[in-house]
C-alpha cells in the first residue's frame, strides 16, 4: 500500500491547472458581441415588423366600402360601413348579418372584385 503522501502527490499532479485570471468579470469582447447582437436584432427583426405594421395600418386607414377583410378572430366578410368617429367598421358576414369590428382587429384586406371583368384585363395589361 502506498503511503498517504505519495497518493496525495499523484492526485495533485492529475488536477488540471487553473485558468489564467482576467481583469474583470466581462471583457471588451463580451460587450462587443452583445452590441453586435442587439444591432442585428433591431435590423433583422424589429425593422421588418415595423414596416409591415405601418403598411397594415395604412391599408386599414384607406379601407373603403366593399373591401373584403379577415378579422383577427378569423371572421371573413365585406365592409359595408365605416365609422370614422368610433374607429369601427360594419362587416357583412353573410346576407343580412353584419358585425361591427374595431379597425385595429382587421388583419387582412383585399379590394373588391370588379363585376364586369375589368380586373382581369388590367392584370393582362400590367396595370
């Protein structure tokens, strides 16, 4: 059996050396990486979402009678009346059945289809 002192020496020799100490908890590299991540977050995620939100709000403001809409709850219908004071729209869901929505709850809009087929002709002309 080995004496206690020799097994202690073997144990201490097998322990890896401590890493070199740094001047602080976080170095300059850490802050540089964090700044790059924040800038990337702003330009890759926030900016496109802000543009999309702005386009949707503009579309809702230019909404007119006859536009087809989809609400945030998934209800499809056609705009029959717009109340500018209350910021609401009256939407016909089926013949004779209308629901009033806040403008902010409208998520998708499409213009009304033209009855005489001019819309298809305009598409062919590139308008």
